[in-house]
C-alpha cells in the first residue's frame, strides 16, 4: 500500500511567551524552536506501521521553506521511504489555498497513492480543514478524527472515528481516500539524533511551489495579531472571619452557586 502523509513544520509555542510586533502585523518567532506538527507525527507513525505490516511505501510531503526539510528527515528516520518538499517562502493561511497547492502537485507529478494521511489539524493555525478540502478537490472519500485503523484491505480500510461523549464510530472507507489522524491513535516511535542524521543521507526531492499555482488564491488572510482579553483577577476577601464568610456567601449567591 502506497501512503502519502502531509506533514508540517510548526513553532513549538506551548512553553513560549509570544511577542506581537509591528502593531499586530507579525509574531516574533526568532527565538522560538520549531518541530513537526504533533498530529502529523501520529500520521507518519500510523502510515509506517501499516506499511511494515502490509508492504508498500510511505512518502512524506511538506509545504514550506527550506527549513521544512527537517520534518522530512524525521519522517524518513521513522520509516518513510521518500521525502518531497514543496518549497515556498509564502505563508499559506488559507486552508483552501494549501489544499489546492497539494492537489496541483499530486496531479502534475502523478504521485501514486492508495491513501493520503493528514493530521486532524496543525498547531499553528488550527483550521482543521485541509484534509477535507483536499479530498473534495480530488473527488475522494474523506474520514476525519480517525483514532484507529482496524483493517487494511486491497480496496478499503476499516477505521474508527472519535466522537463526543466517549463514543467511537467504526466505518468502512473505499480506497483511494483521504483520512485525518487524531492524536492518541498510536505511540510514535522515538527518533534519535543519529537516526535523523542517517536519514539526511536519503535524497529528498525539492519542488518549487511556483510550478503548482493554478487556482491557488488566498481568500483568508491575517488582518492583525492580538492578545486575548485579560480575565478578571481573583477577589481577595479581608477582615474578620464572620464578615468574610458573609461576603463569600453573598458572592456565591450572586453567581448562582449557592441558593
């Protein structure tokens, strides 16, 4: 089974205090480390496991600048056979533009595949839409929020989708298809620095995004970066114990917590 996994290099902002610059025109990422998008890490792992069991090959594809080669090297270290970089210096905020670029690339380069894996969303823009849009453009079935792949057959997959309320939905999807992978579907393997170095010796192909621009139009753009409004701080009670207790009861009644 030939599987394509789209993977993305994103800033690791969880532990960083981000600074907006230029009166909201940009976010300073100069001192922020980058990494592979978390959902894509699970996607690569799941694809590699399927190929290890059933045969075939995994091809990792990334859209971004030259630094995005980092996630391709990591994907190869995890077990992907090939790495393709669609190189562009432009930031594609619009998921439709991103999916159109992917569609153009797949068609023009005639990349063979039985299924395409994407992460449910990317950590930087969190649209959660690229996989579904790409499937629609390719005319393929799409399954989102996949938390398990139970069976891989020559013409279909049996997958489980994560739903609200702790439920899971088991569905059959015909091949070829596009599926978006949810975190927790597996435990991604550890990749050592040595493994990434060895992967760097595997040739990765670079394609200029300028060659796949048909109908790629950004209809969504960032107007301004802003900080979320600050929430009210805690109320500090002071005084005698009886007075503070009465004041606390009054606050609880006002908030509807205590009747």
